[in-house]
C-alpha cells in the first residue's frame, strides 16, 4: 500500500472520530471528558504497538522530548477546543475551522521570515477569512449564525493544531517519529487530566456509551496516528497535509448525514472556499 493510501485512511478515521465525538457530546458527555478518553485510549493503543518494536528504536533525546511535549500540549488543546466547537456549533463548522491551521503556519512563517510572502498567498489568506465569515454566519443576525464561542473554539483548535505541526516536525528531526508520538499522546493525557469532570469520567467507563468512547479513541487517535506514521514513511509531510483534507470532508459529511446537521447554501460555499484554498496553499509547498 502506498504512503498516500495510509494517510487517506488516517484522515478518514480522524473525520469519523469527529463524528463519534459529536454523538457522545449529543448524549450529554462533557467535551473535555470526550477529549481525555480519545487521548488516553489512543495512547494505550500506540504504547502497546511501541512495546512490539525493537528497543534499539526507543532511543530519544532531550530535544525530542521537549518538542514532543510541546506538540502534545498543542494536540491536547486541539482535542479540547475541537470538541467544544462541536458542542457550541456543529461537527461540520468545527472541523472546517480547524482545517485553517495551515494559514496560521504560513503567517508565523512570514513573521519569522521562514517563508517568503507572495501576492497569491496573501489572497489565499483573505479567501480563507471570507470563507470563515460565510461558514460561521458572522454577518448574519438571525438564528442561523454560529455562536461566537463555537467560532472561537474552532479557530483555537486550528491554532493549537498549528503548534502541533511545527513541534512534531522538529521532534521528528531528533529521533523516531513513533517514539515522539507516544510522548505526544502521553502529554495529552497528563495535560487534560486536571480539567476533566472526574465523576463523569468514572461514569463513562461503566456506561452504555463505553463502546462509543473506545471507537473514538481507536479511530480518532490510536489506529489513525499509527496509519499516519506508516504513511509518513513513504511520502512527504507536505503531500500528507494535502491529503489530510479528507478529514474535514469526512467529519462534515458525518455531521450532515448521521447527526442531521443542516448547512445553509452560504455555509456550504464558505466550507468549499476554505477547503479548496487551504489545499491549494499546501500544493504550493509540494
């Protein structure tokens, strides 16, 4: 199987994970509890896989650990804000706003002079901003507009994901990506633990919804990240970022078809503008 195929599967599972989170949140589970379970179950899966690897590949360094912890903090914030965005808005809006992460990567690269700004790139950034306005209904005053809390959470999830992109890239330079990813998910668990509702977390483990939690952790963090690592071995990170547009498309489709979420024509247009523009920006790096 090609690297692109592995990454498509990973992105598809991430999208399904967003939909599963939507189901759990609709059933009354707190978004932070949902995020914690996703990270914890994902860590258990990847750590079990790591135990099966030759120990000579476990060698790390302070640099790898430091960048991995920072990447883990980014993913912890991403999980939490993404699920809060689902609660405050819906799966489609939250997933698409999170996909604006490459825009923030570009802006930081411009400021740090790591990337040369061009007219085309600035126009793309403006297009994404316009798409966000359409998607979230910021110019509308009726009930069809998305709450400011949902917008802020979705954009925050994208910013947090941008932190992960930068940090995991540097962590991989100092050691094996699979070891870095285990540190990332362990950090997610530690970072989210102080903020969760402990009573609800304990109740989730013995509830009738535990199957949904297990599927969320398996699809949204366990198998998906493992497949992503397999894909990265056979393709470049840039191509991987292009293929990752499968995630918001899958999550949005899940929200509309399974959860019955409704999108207006303007919101659909905004979603299309964001997905196509960000994908174009990614191809500029390929």
